[in-house]
C-alpha cells in the first residue's frame, strides 16, 4: 500500500495524558498536512509542512499541540495534557510537488476520557 | 473555521436513483475536490476539478466546477448500495499564499435503500 499511512488508528487516553500520532506520507510527496475532524463536521486544517518546514499553523492548534517533520518525510503530531475537547479524528494528508490533489490517510481516532 | 455551504445535509434514496449535491462559497476557489468518507476512515478522493466550467466524470460520478468559481456540483447516476457514505466537497483558495489549504463542506450523508 503506497498511500498515506497513520498510526495508531485508534487511541483512548485519560485526560491530562500526552499522545502522539505519526504520519507517513506518500513517497516523494513534499507537502504534508494535518487536519482534525469532529463528528458531523468536515475536516478542519491544523498545520502544513513543505519538506521539513512548518509553514502555517491554524488558530485551532493551541499551545498544547505540536507537529514536527524532522527529515521532511514522516511527521508527528503531539497533544500534551489532553482535554475531552481534543477527542476527534486526526487526519494526515500529502501532496506531490507539482500536483494540486491532496490525498488523505485513514485517520487516527482520539478519545479522551 | 471557514466552511463551505454543502447541501443537502442528507439524502435517503432508492437504489437506481440519481443523486445530486452541491457546494457554494462566498470565496473564489481555483480547485474543487469531491471526497467520499466511510465511517471510521479517511476521505477518499473521487474527482478533482481545476478549471472554471470543467465537467469531469469518474464512472457513475460527474462533477462540475461552477463558472463563477464559487460553486461545484456532484451527480451520482444509478445509485447502488455501496454508494452509501458521506460526501464532502472541498475547495482550495485562489491565491494569497493559502492555496495549499482545503476548506471543507459539512458533508452530505447518502443512504441508499436496496
């Protein structure tokens, strides 16, 4: 499978714990995105990387959220001191250098209890 | 965050019927994308539109990029049970350095009765 890969697919955590999600984009896609989706809503943009550079962060991304893409390949999204409102699906997507089409992974479901 | 106006919110149809859904925006987009999402999965790209007025088909699916660049339509012909899911429109803004972000509609939930 050469699509966008996300891990873990599901995570249940207690409020206050830290969680980290990993995304492996499609090979040679230099653009990588994180989105968040809650029930009944479309995905909402969180942050964007071009290679290893994080070029934009949404206001949705509070100080408890941090994303990295250290070598311009895989990316991690960490949420510190999780809150119940963080419960959502976290989607990763990637896009090739000269393309306009964004391809999504299967998502990582987070439930904060 | 900003979202597109997607309608209808939900549809319940009989197998074999045709389906139409649309998205409108107050902003101009230079790309329109249509995705389908199954429960617990990520969105899967169905059709991508890059030019105003463009009409593109993918099997039983046909989508159009509105002339005003502020709307798009998706039609599904002869629906089958596996068409069940949530359909999302998404637009990429025109310019201004934000052309790498997608803005999504809230989705159309399609139910097909066999």
